[in-house]
């Protein structure tokens, strides 16, 4: 007996955080990217659920971090069928590469976040006292739109190393990139630092640092929204496949208008 279904529109936002029209856009995108392999009349074993229900199942898996044994009775199918649906449809919800790289007039922000996972092939003991993976995230400062998420690296890698090895450095194009103090030697904009024997920074450098912090804080807001998807708080075993398959552009693909960046520029920092 199926308890949760996409036809019950009131349950979509409860379990996924999507509004019904956003969920329908996601279903259309998955169908477009999956093609013939997702059709119910395809050759081979038929899907146990409709496409809408399959997308809902994968979204619930990532949003609530439920196990396959917990999802199976909710959708009236076996845990094995749940696993097949997640393996086939999960990558279709992943972050799509940008069609063009950012231009030199754009302002981007990069920072790393730790995602706990029990997969020791991609994680390492980290400063959060758990085995975690380091994810580098690139966002647009004006809209907080997530532009790229790097390949997961062991959590004991520092940010300046992960910035290059994860592939995010190649995604920045010619844009101005703001970072924190952990990205020394990467050629991006960092806050001013005191030199040896210097008690305090000059007032103009303090003002620049304050402006830098106000803008760079937006990437922390993006992390908070991303980690509403609980799979990014405690990724299950086989974390490399899960992290690569569930770094999602939805719900982050909706730009949020923000005031123009008048406090930070390439010349002022």
C-alpha cells in the first residue's frame, strides 16, 4: 500500500521543501535529461512507480536522509526497488555544469564546508571531530546562486589545496572571487592581514575587511540552505557516489535579488 504519492500535492512541500510548481519543473527537467530510459513503456523491467513518484522518492531521500528500508513502505515497494530508483534518478538531479564561465565583471564567493560521511575512501578525520569530506562551493555574490560544487575531497585537506584539486578554480572564469583567510597563494581576494610585529591594521584596511566580511557572509547563508537537505549533514556509506549524485542545483537555481555590490570591488580590496 502506497502512503506517499506525488498526487497528494500537500505532501510535496512537507517532505521536499518544494512548492508544487517547483516540483513540476524538477520532474520535467529529470524527464528531459533521462530521456527514453525513464519512460514506462521502455524495454526491460518496468518501473514500480510513476516518474513523479520516483522524483519525489529521490527528493525525500536527500531532504530527510531516510534509509531505503524506511522509504520502501511509504511508497509500497521493496528496498531493492528504492535502491534502483535512487541509483538511476539521483544523478539526474545533480548540479549541471554552467554553459559559460563567469565574466570579469561578476563577483563570486568560494568557501569550503565539511560533509560528514562514513565512507572512508573519500573522507578523513576533520576539525569537526568526524570523518568528513571537504566540498568547495562557488556562488554568485549578487544572487547567492550556486554555480559549482567541487569534487569531494578528504576533510583534512586545507581550503587552498581543495580549491584547485576539486575543480572549482577552473569554474571561476575571469570573475573576481572573494574568499576567507585560508586561501593564501590562490590568486583570489583575501582580507588584509597583519604583518609580523604589527599590532593592528590601518583604519582603511579595517574598513576594507569589514566590507569584505559583509559580502563573503553570503556563502554561509548558501551553506545553511544547502544543509536543509539532511543528506549533507550525515552522508551514508558509499559517500562518494552519493555526494557526486546529490550536489543539486534545485532548490538553489532560483536567483534571489539582492542589492548591488557597491561596497566591494577589485580596486577597493
